[in-house]
C-alpha cells in the first residue's frame, strides 16, 4: 500500500506535492520522493529519501524542484525492499516520463523477464519500474518524439493487456506538446484514486480525497475501473475508458487503510466504518455479551466503536492514549519493530478501565501479535474482563494486490477452525481475551453495499493470479 500525488499547473508544484504527501503519510512511511518536469519538458529533477515525508525531503531540497508539474509518492513496500533504490517516483529518460503508483503488480517477475529479452534492464525491485519501462517502450514504438494523445492511449492499452494486479498510476510527461498528468486505473478498480481541479485551473490527482482537501477542491472525481485520464492545466479532463470490468474496490481500504475523513466510491469512509460497528453490535447482542464500557483501539476503530456504544447503550471511553508521533505498526517491516513500536504507541488510562468489563473494539486481526499485547496491557491495568470485537471478518488469505498480509502461515485466523463460532472461542483463548466476536462476511457486505474485493476474507480474487504470480510474490515476501 502506498500513496501518490500529482499536480499540474500553478506555481510551486513540488512544494504543494510535498504538503499533500503529508496528508497521505498513513499510507506509507518507509520512504518518499518527488519528481518534477519543466514547462517545456526538457528538464527533470528528483529528490528521494527514506523515512517520512519531512525526513526524506527537506525544505532546502525542495528549492531544486522546479516546474509546473510534479509527482510525489510515499511508500510502504509489498514487493521489493524498503531501500532508496526502490523509492518512487521513477524516471525513464526515453522519452521522458515520471511515474508513481499505488498497488501491487502480480506478474512483476514475468514482466522483468520480458523486458530483459528486449535488453531493457531494471534497476530496482519496485514493481512500478517494469510498468514504466513497458509504457515508455510502447511510446517509442509509436514514434521517436512529440508523442500524442493517441500514442499515450495505445501505450496504456498495452499496460492493461500486459500488466496483472491492482494499480492506480500517475505519470508526468509532455503530450501534444503540453505538460500532462496521465492517470490510469486497473480494469477492476481495486486500488483507489481521485482527481480534482483547483480554482486556478490546476489539476490534482491522488490516492485519497484527503490530499485534495488541502487545496479546497470540492468537486472530486473518481476515475472508473480501466479509465485513463489526461489532465492539463486550464483544460477539461480527457477521460478514456480503455477496458472496463465490474469494479471491485479493496474493502480493506475502507476498514483500515484510508483516513476516516476520506471519500471513496462516493462513500464516506467514516460512515462505512460506523455501519460496520452497527452490524458488529448485532452479533454482540446475539451472543449475550455484557460489558460496562466500549474502548476503541486507536485510531481506526473509533467510528465502529462509537456505533457499537450507541447500539448497545454503553458509554464510549478512551482506554488508551496514542503517541501521535509513532507510526502505524501494521505497515512496519518486521515483527521486532512492530513489538517495540507498540510499547511506544499506546499507554492505558487505568481510571477508565480498572475493575470494568471492557468491550475492546479493533478493526482487524492479521498476525495477532499486536492485539495480544494490547490485551496484556489491559490485564495489567486490572480490568475485570476483556471482550474483543473486530469490525472485519477473519483474515484467512494473503493479499496479492498491495497490502502486506504476509503468507498463509503468518495469518492468525488460519491457525483455527473454519467454523466461525469455534474459531472465536479458540482465538480468544490464544489472545488472552474472555471472548472474541468477528463481523461476518455477510454483515460486512450489508455495511459496504457494493461489489468489492475481499479476497483476504473470502478467498475470491477478482484479478486472475497464475501459480507463478503467487509463488513469486510469496518468495519475495519471505526473502525481504
């Protein structure tokens, strides 16, 4: 999972991208980068670094990034490593394209082999690089310079034909002699993307609407599955549907990854999480679980916990104080780092929980290690009982589309029975909770109310995966 921002038009595009990337910091904290292009398309400049946006790119470094068009990226790696060589955006000199993406290219190794057969060699393990190379190679097959809209669309159609996986892409280049942002979404629309035009005519493209909010953009558009969009300052957006499948956006974006104030698919993420909580409250009632107080695990679960408190007529309290300067433990690279970060991240408020039956609400359980330690902290704070409520179904399957849900062996729910009731009893014991209640897939779908990719929950992968795709991705994860 990553985040991108592209801007064309106005002044100081790089500084504006730098600011917008900080609104997307929750989507990746391993590295960040910004690339720019001058108005005549003759000069390109880049700044990339490890860590958060302010750590990776300082204010002084921004001074060297000039031009009316800029592409930026924050990275959390799902293919490759968390090293500088894999930091986006990437640049291809022929014909001159800056590109970044969010998602996961499932046939990376296959693309790498095909490119090598044409004497095109990759310099990183980042999966956007082969996409960029394929795109540039197809452009040069159209003509050697002065590329047109028709050339770009032909190259993007080739990407849809050759590249498998889930992706939203933004690229900066000259098209028809004009600085242009090119936006492409995968045919299934698994990964999110939005565009919007500012009052001064500049266009902004980003992974989430929260990046556009910084520029007071109210009319936010979402590219459809398989759409290619060309954006030029002061002009209307050119929308081309190259290939369209039924949209299956990632449901885990709604459950965990996106900011609650984001809007995706025309739906408020906060509102959807609130409805997930209502559905989960129904299961708590059915099971007859009694509690004194509802406590969310900060921060993603707050909307669902609020809904559960209302539905169950229980007070909602803050049982934890979160260190605002600690990162998201889920997207940290290894278990040792996640364990250390949790100690820094959360402290209990004993006065709110001591001697009480606590209904502890969290968004999901992937590996189980974090929640086990959270429950241990509650026990040390002398709670009477802990009833764990998860506003997502059990994560039983790896994600191959851009979320690092590890291998099957690391997934907590796979240790137990496929029967939900039996799983909940065994899992509660393993975590040290008095009970555990998951949201069912059916309950999730009642809250979501649209087609979705929920392969991590139900095992149905909407984008085809070959055995080689699966093997290569799992091998990459085990080696990094």
